[in-house]
RNA sequence: GCAGGCGAACAGGCGAUCGCUGGCGCGGGGUCCUCGGACCCCGCGCGGGAGGAAAGUCCGAGCUCCGCAGGGCAUGGUGCCGGGUAACGCCCGGUGAGGGUGACCUCGAGGACAGUGCAACAGAAAGCAAACCGCCGGUCGGCGCGGCCCUCGGGUCUCGCCUCCCCGGUAAGGGUGAAAAGGUGGAGUAAGAGCCCACCGCGACCACGGCAACGCGGUCGGCAUGGCAAACCCCACCCGGAGCAAGGCCACAUAGGGAGGCGUUCGCGCCCGCUUCGGCGAGCGCGUGAAGGGUUGCCCGCCCGAGCCUCCGGGUAGGCUGCUCGAGGCGCGCGGCGACGCGCGCCCUAGAGGAAUGACCGCCGCCGGAGCGAGGGCGACCGCGCUCCGGCACAGAACUCGGCUUACGGUCUCCUGCGACC
RNA sequence: CGGGGCGUAGCGCAGCCUGGUUAGCGCAUCAGACUGGGGGUCUGAGGGUCGGUGGUUCGAAUCCACUCGCCCCGA
C-alpha cells in the first residue's frame, strides 16, 4: 500500500472525496460537526487504512464562479498544509460560507488553528472506535 | 486645454518556494494475456494549462441519434434594396426617415381601396359624411323715410334697419382634441369654398439615371388615398424533432415482479402429425387485415406490427469513448468601396469531470492619499525626488464554431466642436 | 442543456390577455368617536419610480426589445 509513505503537503486524487454518495453521507449523518467563522467542517469515519480525504462544497450562496473557485482553493490549501491534523480513516467535508470569498489564506489558517484541539480529539475518538470494530468481525 | 465621435490593440511584468492537472519519456508495482503487448496505480524528469467577454443563453450552424425524412395545414420566426457567408434575426455597402453646430449616431423601414376591429375624455361631428356657434340669402312680422290712394282710422308699393322660429346656402372663422379631409398668399362671392390662380405638399402617368430600394425632371389631376398592423390579419421568404445527461463500447445489478386495459383476422401454397378419409391441429412462406406504435402539434401518405399501452414496485446511476486539427490561427500578396474571397508560407494553441489552470513572498510598473526635502511663482499653487499606506477592473472553459447582448479597466491612432496662445 | 413562472403601498394579492378616466382589495399604520383605561368595533385619512432602460402609440402597470433579481420543473 502506497499510503505507507510519510505524509507530505500534497493533495493527490486519492486524498479527495470524489463521489456524490460520500458527500451525501457526510452531510446527512456526520460523525462530528465543527463550526468555524467562514466554513463548516463535517467529519465521517471511513476505512482506517485509507488516508484522510477532503471534499469541499461551495454553493451559489458563496458567490459567482470566481468566488466559489477562490473559496475551494483556499480550503484545499489550508487542508494541504495541515494534513497531519486529521490523521487517517476520515472524510473531511467542508462547506464554505459567503464570507469565505473575502477571506485570506492567513485568516483561514487561523480559523483552522483555533479548531485544531477539537479536531485532534474527534479524530482520535473515531480512530479508537474504528479499531475496535475491525478487531472483532474482521475474521470473516 | 476642455467636451465629444469612430476605430484598434492590451488585459500588469519578472523571479523564488509549495501544489493541481492532462501529454511525452524513464523507472517500479498490479490486472489481463493470443507472451508481441494492452490497461490501471505510484515516483522522477521535460515542456503545456482560461476569456474578450470563457458570462447571459437571445439567434444561426457543425456533429449525433430519432427505422425512411415525403406532401399539405397550423404554429413560430424574419420583414426597405443589393451583397457577404456553411448559415443567421449577424455583417458590409446603399436608399429613405429622424437626431446632433459638427465628427457622427439611431431606426421592427412590406401592405390600411382583402376583410374584421380600436380611438378614453373633450367635441356638433372620429371616418363618411355631416353641421353646434357663427356668416349669408329668403318667407313672415315690427319700426322708419318717401311715393300713390283715401271714408283721415288706414291701405298699398319701393328702399333701409331690426328680428324668435322656419327654409336654404356655406365650411372661411370660433371652440374640442393626439388627430377634424391639404398649407400660404391672391382673385372671387350674398357669404364662402381648389370654385379659380401662383408656389409648396399629395397622387397618377411618362422620360432619364440606378441590378434594386430610390432619386431627378416633365406633364396631368383640383385633391373623395386620415391614424393604429410592436391589434387580429394579408403578402413574401424561412423552419422535422431532440440535444454531448446527444450517441457508441464495456462492466455491474434486478428478473422477466404485481394490477388493469386493448388485441391476436382471413385466404393460398408447402410440409408434419392424427384420422371414422368428411376433416382437425401445429409449423413455415406469400398476400390480406388488426389493437397499438413510429413519423415529436394535426391530416394524408409511408413504415413497424403479435403483442402493445397505463399504473405500482424493484435495480443501476461505474469505466472508456465522443474530446479537441477546426467553416483553425498568424503573416504576406492579389481582387473588392467594404463585409469578404483567392493564393502562398508558417504554426498546433487548455481539455477538467465534486470538476485542474492555484497559493504565498520579493522586486518593478500604474493610480490615489499622507509626510519630508530641494526648486519655480507676489500668491492660490505647480511639477520633481524619497518614505509609508491603500488600490490595480469585469469575470472562470464543461461538445465545438459564427454572431448578438450585457459587465468592465486603463492606453493609443484618426476625426469634430469650443476656448487660449504663436 | 431544455422549459415555465413571478416582481404593483410595510406585508399578502387583483388589475395586464382586449392600452384610456381616480391603479383596486385585505391586513398593518395614523387620526377621531364609543369606554374610567386597555382590547374591540365604527368612521375617516395617509402611503405607489407598477423591478430597471429604451421603443411603438395621441396615450403604456398593460404591447415590443434588452436587462436585473427571485422561484419552480424536466433530462
């Protein structure tokens, strides 16, 4: 498995949420929900062996195509620089709010930093639960 | 210098670092395998990676499918003329009308003697003629001057003035309106009127110029063709429908699920089985007929046709392809007033798919503000240099082109008007 | 990609097709009356760039073109 490579500040296809059902699962039944000033973080547990994946949602409420692209790029950049924060086995779906279009990268990083403690706590909890679940019926 | 018009090109630049993506090359791993290879994943390297509007989706096409793509009607669209183009509702050049002192700009600009309709309020009257006030004439009546007669009361005649009603003439004037059947001037008359005349306008005809729209000139007609077709409509021309979630290939999955409805004709030939030798049944072919379906609004025609239609329920919404070389760009030459066409040469210029083309830092550039410094001017102030701060538009490809429309930043060529100076 | 609808007073709507007289209705607002006061009822009043810009017309909320914003449906 190539996921054994040390985590770098890259964001290849395998580390992005790319299927509609995955987005729907995160939005309808998230395992954790964390609110920042200009975005909303949704966490949902997946296969513990898989790397953390990012998915960004920027609706028309954010603005036109330029603003929505800007919002998604900012969030991807912030996630890319803080991948270690989320560990593995989790889908991170971020919903952008309209204020995000006017935000700078420094501001987004600061907002993410403010949530860092709670993110670490939640992801660790999810990892423990997943480990227990896989230890039992994994023999089948 | 200020104000404005037409057009053109551009869309901040350079460097460093960290990323994304498709192409090529090398290396590693995996799947399939006809052992040649194909496909997928990962890493490294190289070079590519938004627009003039990528936008709105208002038109026109290419492309793909709809079994074939025929005729008519309806609907819809276009609407001065000629040209350009693959095509257009676009563009170019003209014509006409309108706007601007001008450079220039704007225009849905066919038809109102084919028909139907509309015009509030006001006004006499709103479409075919008519006449409210007014003006003029007349009858009757009244008053007056004069003449004649006379029974001195008056009667009668001519003329003048006044006048309700009535009869007739008139459409110049008044008034209403967006609009009242040509306009101005004269002549004329009882008053008036294209009744007549001149000019203008309008219409018809003729001649000339122009491919044409139309222009120009002449002659004639006294002038009974009002407005609205972005009201219905008429005329001419155009138009089959859907859209890359089109369409193709592969993989996976459910299982021929339930309910209701309409149908499954007839003849001939061949052949098989049974036969009480009369026939009966099954199959194939040809013809015919039929529920229903296709022809994407309707009809005709054509085609499919033993199954079809409706509702409920269930499953899949993964990969590859279409996907970027095209009515393609750029340059030069030739033809054309121009849109554009022709020829030659050069170039390959994004192809994503929860959706890339980015983030951040430094330097430079442009604009605005503040401060400091030296300078010019009596002065308000002016330009120069440095430092700091802020800003640098509108906006993001989703099959691809040609247009239109809208959004938006500064720059420049040429041109116009006004002002000042030489 | 394709199709449809809406925008009129603070709020919810009519009027638009078939152009015309003062753009109408309900709630809300304000004033007055009834009541000792509140509520409620009655009477009266105010409040409109008809989303925007052009055009057609004598005249436009209404017709036409462009445009802005919002909503819905189908694949």
